[in-house]
C-alpha cells in the first residue's frame, strides 16, 4: 500500500471523466432529438442499423485498439513510428474487407423490401470507411495520454451531429435516410480534419515492418474476439428483439438503455486511464501494481453505481417521459430502465477483469469469457422473450450474462493476481470514503476562511476608517 497510493484522482482522470460527461450530454441531446422527431418504428430501425455499423467498428477496434495502446504507449520514438505505421496498414486492410463484403451485397437490394436490410446495405460499408481515420487518431492520442485533444476531437463530431439534426428538424426535413446521410458526412469531415492536423500519423505507414505486423496480429486475434464478443453482448438483445417483436420493441428497449450512459461515462473514462496505467505497470513487471490498479478502479466504480441505481428507482418514470415523449408513456421502458441500472452495479468488476486479462496477456481467457457470455445471453434472451413477450425478457438475460462473467473472469484472473471480490469492495469503500473526507476537509477550510473573514470585517472596517478619516468626512461610508 505504501508503494502505491490508491487515494486521489489525477488530473487526467478528471479530464477524461469531464470530457466523456460532455460527450454523454451531447449524445443524450441527440437521442432526444431522434426520439422526438422519428416515429417509434423508424427509431427502432435506426437503432438496429446503427448496431450493425457499431458491430463492424468493434471488429476493427477489437483487433487493433488494445494492441495500439499496449505496443505504442511509452515506447521509443522509432519503435512508436513502426507500431503506428503497422496499425494503419492493418486498419486499412480490415476496412477494405468490410467494404468489399458490403459491395457484394448491393445486387440484393432489388430483391428485398425489408427496410432494415436495405439501410444496412446502403450505409454500413461507407460509414465504416468514413470512421477509419478517426478511430486510429483516437487510439494514438489515448496511447500518448493526450486526453484533452482526444476528447476535443470526439466532441467536435458529436456537436456537428446535433447541429445538423436540429437544422433538419427546423426545416421539417428530418427523415431516417437523411439522418444516415448527414451522419456519414460528419464522420467524413471529422476524419479529414484529423488527417490535416496530422493527429493520426498516417505518414508513418511507410515505417511498418513485417515483424511488428505479425506481433500485432498475434496479439490482436484474441482481443478481436473478446471485443467483438463484448459488442455483440450489447447488440444481441437488439437483434433478437427486432426479429421477434419488431422495430418498436427495439426503440422501447433502446430508450430504457439511454440513461445507462451515466454508467458508460464512468466505465469508459476510468477504463481508458486504467488500461494505460496497467500496461505501463505490466511492462515493468510490477504485478502488484497491476493488482492495486484493478482493485482501485473496480471497487470505486462499484461504490459509485449504487447511488445511481437508487436514484433511478425514484426518477425512472420522469426520465423516460422526458427523453422519449408521450409515445413511450404506456410502455415497459421505465421499469426496464430501473432494472438495468441495478444490474449495472456489477458492470465494473466484469469490465475491468476483462481489461486486466488483456493487459496481462491472457487475451484467450477473456475471449472464452465473452463466448460463454454470448451463449448465456442468446439462450436466456430468447427464453425471456418467449416467457414475457416484451423487453423484460432481454433485461433478465443481461443480469445472467454479466453475473456469470464476474464469477468466471475473477476466477481466471485470480490465477495470476492475488485479490478477492470482498477485497475489491473493501478497497472501493475505503477509497470513496477517503476521497469524500478529503473533499469535506477542503469544504470545511473554505467555510472556516469565510467565517473568519466575516468575523474580522468589523476590525478591518474600523482600521480602514481610522487610517483614512477624510473618507468619513466625505460620507463615503
């Protein structure tokens, strides 16, 4: 404990947290605009189509994102150029494969009237291509711990989206097709800006080497599976609902999950800094430090999510009515939202044990964990829909899948690191307590200074009057 001070948040944590908070607010505003401007069915189709785009992007990120951070962070400049060039080379290949597959599906457009299928063929490939530079830029900036630049870059994209959607609504031009079109244009513009500012380092593609590419591929083949599995877990319920209960149920379920963005902010913000810290500690051979980092983040986030769940219990109906509008008033969205927020309490342990497994080179174990989670999720989601005939069925599958992952992941992680689940909770409680006590002391100091000033004001007043008697004569007091 002496070697590693757990208490206290560094500036980069605060920066990432506040930046992601801004992104979440903007994303919530975008959701508000879409839920209030699109019909329930169109909203469900938007969510379904975008889930396919997100799934493809997860494949690329899963293959290269963790590898980029791990092999690029803290390296010598020449080694960094080699890694970055190799990442760009592989990212272009992966993107090209998806685009070619999409092109092969274009002839089937004339044989279907399914709107979801049509929009997927039209937009998945080109949207995936448009975000390629932006993704690599984000990976590089994170590895260099330039969180301010990274978040500013992402905020630019989000703000442009809400501005364009708002303009479409004001001119009564908002349709599902135009939403996809402007989303594509914004991604293209953001990527071009990033390239022009040399944020991604695409010029280093010439520095790639066969050895580095092989190393990244060998490492990435496991993170590819685990990341793709994690993304599948987030979208399987959407796909099952779309093909069993229809697009409207997808819109209802997505609305219930919208406010989980608060949980995602904390998870993503701390996972970003946690991954970099763990990579540096592991590369130095300090497993004890890796363990302390894992316990700190998992414990504190678990403690933080408990009051969020309690708040959802009292504000669930209001939140859903505000974001979704009258069309969602008599739907299961609010109760599903409350249940999801309580399930989210176990998210930190599941997410961070996966991150830690990747960092300590047990990516194959994390991949197996994701495979098991997917199996549990699919089986229980179908069973839940058959039993409840609404979104509650998939909500139950969330708890069962993540509960299994916590137990399995920690069992595997404990083979390499020494800790216990009660120890994680105790560390989190202690860290939160110390943080609050430290903040309370600062508040008390400010309060004491204020009281002292108030009590001493008469003295300073009398002293000033005695030193400047002419002001009294001029009746300025």
